[in-house]
């Protein structure tokens, strides 16, 4: 399995986590107000948000390890790097905003929390669409499979070294 396939698996996992996060907030009760929080699982939401944030940040590190080199092999590399950086910045901003809104949540009014969670889910989906439909397909057309495999092994070695460093002394 090459690195693009692994990144696609990450995207699937992120989609599941984002769905889990928004599902924990429950469906809107119709009107904004005290009854809107009747079906909210705030602890489940916080757990899913935390898992999503950790996964997105880990995914971005792997993308940076792989994509920086892979994109450099393409025409208009600077433009693609700028687009990717902007997409990461937007997702990270929303992850931070989600954390802030969650911390300020009063336990009663859920509308702002739900709005930011849905916006984060939409932004993440837009980012995935960009990578999957534009960037990854272009990399697959441009780079030989052997290069993708070589880069994949490099990413895995770096990831293993990072894990070893975290669990080390």
C-alpha cells in the first residue's frame, strides 16, 4: 500500500470521527433554546472532537513528510504547497475554535456548538475533496508507483522514529 492509499484511509477515519462528533450533539430540536440540548452527549462529543483533533494533526505531519517532497516534483509546486497550507490552516483554525466553543459551552444552548461542529465537518470534507480529487490524482498520474512506494517507506520510518521518541526515556 502506498502513502496515498494510507492518506486516503486517514481521510475515511477522519470522516467517521467528524460524523461521530456531530452525531453526539444530537439532532436540532427545531428551535434554539433549552430543549435543543435534550439529545446531546457532551462527553461523547468532547471525546470524538479530541480524537479528531489528534488524528488530523498526526495526519498533517505525515502529509508534510510525504507531500513536501512529492509536490516539489510537480509543475506549479509553489501554488500547490500554498493551497495545501491554506487548507491546513483553515482546518486547524476550526479545530481551535471548536475547542474554545466547547470550553465556553454553558450546558444549555447548543446552537453555536452545533454550528461550529458542522462547519468543521464541512471544511474537513472540502479539504479531503481537494486532496483526493485534485492533488492525489495528479500525484498518481505524475509519479511512478515505485516513487510512491519509496516515499511511503520513508514516511513509515519517520513515523516509527517519532513513536519511539515519544515512548522513549
